């Protein structure tokens, strides 16, 4: 279902972006995916195998706090480094793209934590809804970045 949402958004995104903008977004999206994937230091698989719910709940909070700290730290680092003016888009990376790195990292990291918690509890419908929301959020960020670029 989430793949359908991504494919359905492609015609809109391809009309809003130039080829350089799509390339720049892909680079920043990959940064967000990498940071989001390791933000919780991969403690989230331990949520599934925890002995009881109190231990699983503590691991969930640990993952959430670690993810938030990593996402903010890496995003601040990216904003204050030369990577923020990376070539690829016609006039550098739009501020809207950089501003969306924090929510993207958090969304990806929390998605993994939620996936582990839902797997533990057997709530697969909620997991499917979270994956759809993740795709919609990523596509929405791209559109916001385009409008921010046009105002810049």
C-alpha cells in the first residue's frame, strides 16, 4: 500500500522538480535514511525479544530519546557545515530541504521503533498505517521543499 502512495505521487513530484532538484533531494533523503536507521543505535530489535512489557517499554523510550538526540545533532551539524551548500540543485540546497532533515530522521527512527513495538504486540494494521504515513510524509517534504525554494 505504501508503494502505491509513492508511485501515485511521482507524476506530481516530477512536474514540480527539475532533475537537479530531484538529485539534491535524493542525496538529502539518503542522509535522513542513514541517520534515521542508526539513530536508536539499533536497540529496537531488543523491544521484540524483551522478557516483559516493562522492559520493552523502557527500551522503547530509550530508542525514542536516542533517535531524537541523533536527529537533532546530525541536522544541526549538517546545517553548519559546507554540506548545506552542496551542489546538485540549481542554486544550492533549498532551506526547506535542510529543515526537513530533523522530522525525516525522527519519522524514520520512530517508524522502526513502532515496527518493533507492533511486532511485539501483534498489531500489524497499525504497522501498515505507519508505513503509509512515512511515504506520504517523505513525499510531502519534497513538495514543501519546492515551494520553499520558489519563495527563496
